[in-house]
C-alpha cells in the first residue's frame, strides 16, 4: 500500500497523461512517461509509447457526452500503472520516480494554463485568453 503522498503523485501522473494528450506538450510528456514506465528497457518503453498513443487516439475521438467518463477512466488507468510502478521500487528509486512524475505533472499543468477546456457556463459569461487583449462586456439592457 502506497503512502498518501505517493498515491497523490501517481494520481497527478495519471491526470498529466490525460491533460497533455492533444496539446503542445504531448510529445514531451509521452516520451517522459514511456521512459519512466519502460525502466531502461527499449521494448517495454516502445510498448508504453503504443499505450500512450492509444490513449491520445481514444481521447481525440470522443463524442461530447462521452468525454468526462472516458477522461476519468483513462486517468484511473494511468494512475493505477504509476501506483504499481511505485510499489515495485525500492525507497531511493521510488523517490526519484515520484519526483519525475511530479515534474511531468507540472509540465502538463503549465500546458493547460491559458486554455479553455471542460468548462460549463450557465448564464452570462465572459472570458479571455491571451495577453494584451481588450474585452468590453455588457450584460443585460444598456443604460
């Protein structure tokens, strides 16, 4: 059984895979995750790359109503893979891999900052993405 902080790291890794799929950082996250899970075995790393590619394909081909459920399933699946890996390691290696997973999660989080994804708006809403933009909002009748 993993201690709480390692379980959180595994969950962050699972979320990172799903967040990064289809973004500008996918190539980097994909390679880093495959390297972590491949554990210096080229064949195993290649198998992980194929799994990651399948995940990206599955997430890209979702109908709007399926997105939340499939994303949750993919996050859970990748989280479980990271948990199994962490459980199988000695203490020093476990800590090194945990730091690597944290770095991967940070990379994926930074890629999603500034984007608009998975949001639900009810009622008048205004949002802006980018720098040095101007936005004038008027809700309701003009006075």
